[in-house]
């Protein structure tokens, strides 16, 4: 049973143990087989879940331990994709990413054939469900993200002339995957939509940092702010149509602000953002340039839940105190019913395997967050 108010969860990824990263390398070099690698991954998942349970988290993930990155793994699992090094997509790719301050993962999924129905996360979910004492959240890359991250002008257009066509094909596979995840007993399905979150920094005529990179590396075109938001929203709605009554579905937005990014929050994407037929908005709001979460909370429709980013995932130097987190959450309490407020970190702690975040610090942050939720439930005991 979940607590009535201030439920705690994570966004998705959890720092991978060093021995798992070494096992990935040994598999790559052909020194171990898939079966052996699976034993490592199973153990890493058990550990990731145990870390979250020990910290007092209510809804846990498998820490995305089996995924090399939150988006590249789609390239490994889906028919119609392949994974390549970014330099194969554009010889100056690394230079381009640096210039726009938009570091994408080096291994990129690219659409290189017709997208066919494939298992994306059902296998992960079944294992996590079997070993977890708590309800499970599973993350899936959303179609708009996959479109921007993996449709390449030269490589993909023989199969899908327009990026939108590829997004539609992927959306159909996602719908089937959601049905499988429901059957597997998943409590929460979260569609990851950082490409929609990044639009905070775009204008009608000027794309954001990440779109600029995708335009240069992949040869995509920017449609203008209104049409981009509309496309992202329509694609998610195609995926989730009809499922909202059987499982909790959320959308995760982030943008990982740069030091010169504008100070603004996801309220900038309203009102179109609220057309998403999802129950929960899992939003980054702890990062220094994310603005005031109250601005988003004020206009959040009353039937929606707010998964509030409450600890920073980029700064391993400081662990937030429970009191600090309580104060952060209280900025939204007067606008959102506490039964609809969830606490989570801003993002995953390790969206890609090469992002190192000390596990002990990540654990301390979750523990502080769970303690803050306990204090909040005590204070708002009547809800
Ligand atoms: Zn994120």
C-alpha cells in the first residue's frame, strides 16, 4: 500500500556498480557471454532495488542497470534500429555537442530499417517485479524523444521519409509494450520526454540546444515551438490512449540547464503541456535555473499529480537536508493536494553508463527525501 500523501519514487536510473561497468566491457571484448553478463545485471538490479528500499522509497525502479543509456538501449532492443558511435552520424559530432553545450551520449540509436514490434522493457519489469518488495516503476523513451534522437536524414529516410513517420511507427510498438507491462504487474509507467523539456529554452523561431545538435548531426528540421509541443503531446496521447484507467502513467520532463540557461520552469509549456493524457508530471525543479515550482503547481489541473524534483542529481558535493526538501515541497502544497504530490529526484542519477555519480551520495539523497516525506505526512496528517 502506498502512503496517502507525499509518495516517494525515483526517476529511473541508479549509479551502476563498477563491477557491472567492467562486465559490460568484458562482454564488449568477447571475454564473457550474454548468460554471464546477465548474472551481473541481475545482481546489479537486486542491489539497486535494495538501495532504494533501504532509503525508504515507496515506488522503485530496477535502476536501469541493464541499459547502457536511457535512450541507446532502444537501439539494441528494437528491430529497425542499430547503435552507432556518434562520429558515424557526423564526423564533427563531438565538436557540435560541445559548441551547443548539449552533451548527448556517445553511443547513439539510429533508425536503420522498418521498426517492428519488440520487447523493450517487459523482461526488465518481470525480473524487477519478482525481486522487489515494493511496487515497480518502469521508464520508456517517448516517441518524440526517439524521433529527435534517432531519425537520420541519410540512414533513416529510405524507410521513413519523414521523422514523424518513424515516430508513429515507434508509438505503435510502445502501445503494445505498455499492454505487456500492465500484464507484468507494473505500477507506474513513465514516458521519458527530455526533448519536450528542452523546449523550455526554445522560441517559436529558435530551437533549443539539443534540437540544434540533432539538426546538425541528424539533419532534422525544427517546426517552431507550438508545433513541436503539439507533436510531442499528440504522440504521447496516441501511446497512452485508453490505458490511463488501468495503470498510473507519467511523463518525465527535464532539460539539465546550462550555466547560461534562462531561469524558467515547465509552466512555459502550458497550456498545451496539460493536454497530455497522463496522470503524473515528473518534473525537474531542484536544479538552480529551474525557476519556482509554484508557478507550475498553480496552473496544474486538479486531476493531475505532480512528481516534484526535490533533490539535485548533478551535484554530488552536497546532500540536501530533509528540512530543506520539506521547504522546497511546501512551495507547491498550497496549490496541489498533498495526495497528488510525489517526491522524486530531478532526474535519474546515471542516465548513461558513463555518468559517474557516487552511490553513497545518491543513497544519502534518497534517504533525506524519504525523511522529508515522512515529516510532511506528519505535518499534514489530516489529508
Ligand atoms: Zn531526466
